[in-house]
C-alpha cells in the first residue's frame, strides 16, 4: 500500500499535481491518504480526493483516508455534506 501525506494549505494550484500523484499511486496499487496535517483546503482539492475515490472503485483498488476527526479537511467536507464521499473504498 502506498501512503501519501497531505500537508499545509492546499489550493486549486495544488490540485493538478495531487491528481497526477494519486492516479499514478492508484495504478500501482492500494493507497492510504493521510490528511490530518492539512491546515486548509479548497473545493478543488476535495474534488481531486473524490475523483481518486471513484478511480479506486473503478480499478478495484483500496483507498483509505485518514482525515482526523477535528481536521480542517474533514470539517470542510462535512460543511459541504461530502463526508461520505471520503469513506474508504475496499479493493
């Protein structure tokens, strides 16, 4: 399983690089995304994570998110009613 850690303030300018990294990781196998160190993020980042989840489902890969209960990314997803979109995918 590949582990990918997200850090700091993530914005639209970071989305394409994140997308490319996650696609390559999912092509290689299962992925765990640790995002408890994200201090803030915008909708573009959340969109990339949701897209990665759909890609994992389509390729029968395992994808897990470690958001942390009080982490900003988890709170942002909850405000947009998208928390369920970041539930784990079993490969």
